[in-house]
C-alpha cells in the first residue's frame, strides 16, 4: 500500500475524498486544504512522510471545526499534526497495532499482570 491508494478517509462519519495534487502549481496556496462543502482533502504531491503529516494537519482542521469550535490555531494544528505523524512513524509496532485493532476489533497486547500470581 502506498499513499496514492488512500483515496477516502472518514472522520466523524463524514467521508472525505483524498486526492493528491500532481503539480505544486495547480491552485493550492498551502501544502494541503480541506473543503468541508465538497468533502474533499487535497494534498500537494510530496514525499510520503510529508504527505502523511499534511493529511494529519487537514484532519486536525476537521477536528477543530467540528469538535472544538475552530479554537485551534494554525500553529497548534501544525504542531499536533507533526507530533502525531512523528510518533506513528517512529513507532511502527504501535502503528501496526492500531491497524490490527481497526481490522479485527481485537487487541493483541497481552496483559503483563495476567501472568503474575499473588
């Protein structure tokens, strides 16, 4: 799977079409944008780690809009997006566990205390 296979993402029950802008000169002033009316997230074509950070950035705009009354500043959104992206990229086991739970609904991490006896 690559980033180009991410064509749709759901947030709070809203399905956003995700598209990559093939050329940096085709109309985006920023690296990405979210359009609530068209339910679309557009991201400039860039390397995968940066593309993912931009996706997180746009998803945080969604959260700011629908969850906290647009109270997050652009700097706060960017800092949180960069932090989330770094955590997931730096911890592939966590990322895989999130994927597995999403796919199966089951956690695979065993309770460390379950083996202890009193």
